[in-house]
């Protein structure tokens, strides 16, 4: 549990590092000779980036594998059972795993690039192996972000719709509350009348009762909400989400144009003017603040999209019902996403801050075709997800009009949601 907590702290540091660097650069530009900010300099920020990279490597390749193997270990046969025997077995497993990975990399390098310089570089563990391995992990994280972020950007509208109170247009909440109360009382009477020996019917009725109570709680919350919260906050938040998403797609489209006409738009290396020498944004401090907001928005959207993917749906942690193995897996996933976030932000042109330390030493960042393809795929996937999101209602009505709704061509989970109408009948949302 301590190692998982430390890994989450490193993930938070990797996420906050890029906004901190952007703010620091603007502060140094605004107050270049101020005595009280002399401690804030390029050397400090460069060291923080190196520390973030070092701790990310440590958590990813040492601490989290140690935590997983320690949970699974029981101690070698013949040794006295206890913590010491389990730690010994875990260390042996880590050494064997490290030898296996090094051997695979050695064989792959010998097959692909078999020359003297390549073989000599394999002896340098710190300067070649770990940065190269971390570069591969970062590329995997960026590919995972490429899947999660567009899904999360469209999913954010649904999530905020569940958290906020929607406007009541042509709805009678009092009548809906009355109908829900009658349903709850009817199910409760059925539950009291069912014999305890019929376990299956009891479980089904309890599930129905929980669903009805959830709907009743939601209606009570909507009824207690003020007119400002219903009619102003919800539309404002939805418009803000739409503006941020559209602005992100626009920045990526502009970055694609820059990549086609200017070689300096490539994210490879750290050949920038340095910390405190030039503004990272065309609009100065306001542009830097917008960049920071977009970076946090992309991180939240990527996490939402990660848990919205079908492959990771069962991976979602639940209160009082999450195994330690699943907690370790979630920590590793969040660490990979957060470590790849600065790289993705620079690759997509969200910020022009040149990555420092080991974050800027990735070989694939210098490949024009990889960077251009990444930008194109992000823009296309985000646009398709948004179009699919906002046209889902029209698509469902067209399927119903054509009589194709019985074929279940739409996998929208809203099809199964019903609510009582004003006249007491059930209608599909």
C-alpha cells in the first residue's frame, strides 16, 4: 500500500511538472531581477524533470513489480515462512525478470543492428538501457493516450451531465416523485409478501428496489436544486467543455500545418531558448494559463476515457471492493498515462515547452512521420467521437423510423434507461 501511494505521488508530480515549468517561465519573464525569486531558475526545473524521470523509472521497473511479486510470494520451500522469506523470493524473481528483459533486448539488438557500436552501447546500462526502455514505455503510454483521450473528451459531457442537475423542461417533478414513490411501495409490499425460501425472487426484487431508490434520490436532488443551478450552471459547463474540446482540436490542426511547413515544430530535443528567456505562448501569460487548463483537461479526459474503454471497464476501482493486485495495476496505468502526458502535450502542439531531462531524449520524437501520424490520428479520432456523441439521438430516431431499432444496431446504454412520463407511462430517454 505504501509503494502504491508513492507511485501515485510520482504520477501527480509528473502531471504537475509541465504546468509548473510553464508558470515558472512566465514568472521569470515578468520579474527577471526580483530578489525573492532568484531560487527559481533553469537548473532547478531541469533537476526536477530528471528526478521525475528517475522516480518514474524506479516505480515502473522496481517498486511496482516488487509489490506484485511480494503479494504472490510465499517463500522458498525449506525456508522458515515469514516476511524475510517472501522478500527473498521477491528479490530473486526481480533479478530473473531483469535478466530476461536484458537478454531479450540483447538478442533483438543483435538481430536488428549487429555492429560494434551497437554491441558496445549495450554494456552501458544507465546511459543506454534505461532511457531506451523508458522511451518504449513512453511510446506505449502515448499510444494509450491516443485511445483514451478522444473517448474521454466525448465521455466528459456524459460524466458532467450525471454530476450536475439538468434543466427541467416540460417536466413535472412532483408527479414523477409521486409515481416513483408508488413504485417503491409496490416493490416493498411484494418483497414483504415473498417467502424467504424463494431466494431468486427476493434478490431480483431487492435489485429493483435499489434502482427505484436511486431514481428517487436523483429526483429529490433535482427538486431541491435552485433555479440558478438548474438553468445556468449546467448549460455553462456544457458550453465550456465544448469550447475546450474544440480549442484542443484546433490547436492540433494548427500544429499539423506547422509540422508541414516548419522543421522547428518537431518536439525532438531541447533546443529552445531556455527557461526565462522567451515566452512559450504567443499571448503571453494568458496563453500560458490557457495551455495549463488544456493540459489538466486532457489528463482528466484521458483518465475518464481509460476507464470507459471496454477492455478496462472491470479495472475500475470500487470502494471496499478492490483487490491489492487491481490497485497495483491501476497505479501502474496512472503512472504510464501521467508520464506520457508531457510528451503528448508537446507532440500535439498544446505547448511549445521543450522537454527537459530524460523526457526529451526519446528517439521516436525525431521521426517526422510518427509525429505527423500521431497528430492526424488524434484530430480525426476526437472529431469522430464528438460527432458520434452529438448525433447519437438523431441516429437512434432514424433507426426507429426505418424499423431497424429491433436489430440493436446502436450500442448506446441509454436505450435501456426509462423514466416515468407525465401521464404515468414509461418512455425511453
